[in-house]
């Protein structure tokens, strides 16, 4: 799937279903927030939300005083929905309408957060490109919080195939530049009242 095809797919999903109609919608992203608070308790910490789209995570982080927030998503429609919801506060956030596998960061972050983006990378080359950018963008000692469908989770999402992971399998893909420090299971209930099993893994960037 080309970059333009991916972008069109996700733009269409958001335009058809709206912010609260997509299967991954969370009114309060409690699991992500708990982990961010645990691993980046200082509001001066910097965070990038990969595939953040229209997620309401950014709203709460702004409420809690975090100032260095970047949201990266392939879909301009998703980012526009978040900006419209935030109003004037959207100016406090850096928004990047980009494919993470092609992005080149000009800075590093304390926290890399990815809820349900990585598992769509079914091509090994795309996964490798993601990991290269993960290594480059996370500060030594910083953390990556990555949520994917668990081995018993869905095989497809939004009409696309996914790769399912347990913590060990994901750690093997991420490689030796990170060490696994926490893993937990989360069952998400969609707006349609279906359940989806997620594996949430936290990795710490190893100083080299």
C-alpha cells in the first residue's frame, strides 16, 4: 500500500465514522495516561504520539500541564478533528501529517506513545523503518509505550490486516536498543460494543 493510498484510507475512515465512531475511540485513554504518568511524571517531559489522530490523549496531557507534545498521524482529517476539538489550545501542540516510516525527526523525546499504529505495519521493510525512527527519536533512558493487538486480538482492523504481538515478539522486533520494562493486557470495548484484546508494552531506550 502506497503512502497516498494509506492516507486516503484513514481520511475516509474518519470522514465516514467521525471521531467517536471509529473502533479505536476512547473517551478517556486511561491505560495510556497511567503509563505516561508513571514514566514521565514531570510535565516538562516531551512526548510524541504516533498515530495519535483525533485521540483525546492530547486533551488530558494539556490539562495536566504538559507543554512539549507532538502528534503524528498519516491522516490530515484525523488531525483536523483534534485541532477543531481543542480550539485555541491546538496551537500548543506540534501536528505532523506524515507517515512515521518516512518521517525524519529533528529532535528527541522522553516518551514515544503508539496505540494501535505499529500493528498495521505488515511489511518487514516498514517495520524496520519504524524501528529506525524509534531509535533516533527516543532519548537514552526515555521510554516507548507501544500498544498492539494481542495474539488473541483481531486479525484485521478498519478493513486492513494487522500483525498481532505478545511482549516477547514485539521486543524481538524492536531490538537491543530498547529493553522491555513492563507489559500488560488491556481489553478495549469499541463504540459498537465489541471487545479487542491489546498487548501494551513499555520499553526503555538503552544508553549506548
